[in-house]
C-alpha cells in the first residue's frame, strides 16, 4: 500500500531561474555629441589653416656662389696681410736709413781756392762807381762848398732845417734835417740822412739859391 505523503515535507515546486534584465544604455546621444565635437574641431582646423599665411622661402644660393664668396673673402684677407707686411718692411727700412749716417765721398780734385777780395778800409771814402746813392753823394763827415749849398737850400724848406748852420760841415743836425726832408716828401731812393741823387733832384726842384752864394 502506498505511503501517505508526509505533511511536514514541502511540496516539490518548479525551479525558478534568474531573469536577466537588460537596461538600454544612452550611448547614442554620447556618440552624437562626439561626432559634433569632431566636426567642429575639423572646421576650426580648416579655418586656421586658411587664415595662416605661409612665409616665403628664403632662396638658398647655389654652391658655386658660396664658393666664390669664400674665395673673395680669403683673397681680401690675404691682400690686407700682404699690404701690412709691406708697410712694416718700408717703415723698418726708413728707420734704418735714418739711423745710418751718410757716407761722404772724398773729393777727387779740389777746386782752386779763389783769392779773397781786399777788405775795405775804414778811412776810404766811397767813390762814384761804388756809391749806391750816385755820384756826388754827401753824408755825415763831409765838408766843403757843396755842403754849404745843401744847408742853404734846406733853410728854404719850412721847418726842415730851422735855424740851421751854413758852416759847410755835414754834422748830425744836418743829417737829421736831410732825413726829415726825405720822410716828409716821400723820397726813398737814398739812404736815410744821406744826400744822394734822388734827394738832390727833389730838393733842387723845390728851391733855388738865386743871388745867394
């Protein structure tokens, strides 16, 4: 006979399996936002590239030009060095030439010695041939009738030989009177105070002795 069910035992039930719940994630909106950000970044990059001006390229000289320039610079430096060296040699030679005394060559033949001219004596009176003031010149120390004639003519010139003597002696007072006459009338052909040809002509043209002797 079958065993009656135990009332204390639980009744068998169907096994419940866990249910997986799928919740939709909001990824579509995030992806859309990322696409918009990428588009804006690309547009900004294109704008910056369009606004940026490319700098002109610096022309690079060919290699031949660079070589020629270097050769020209080297030649200029060498020429300057040679010029400085030549100037230094020239200065050194000049200094040596200045320091070396000149050598005098001995004369092979001595010229004949000229005879010295005779020394003039103090007492010799000047002659007509050697007197620079002309023949018949009178000067201090002379005496005679020609000196008296000179004194008389000077007395006729106002204030030249005032109250002068007619003694016929060419003294210092008469010398001063003749010099005064030469100065006042601009006579420069004779020595100062000497009665030469120029002074004689000027005085005789301005005076006349008349009946005076």
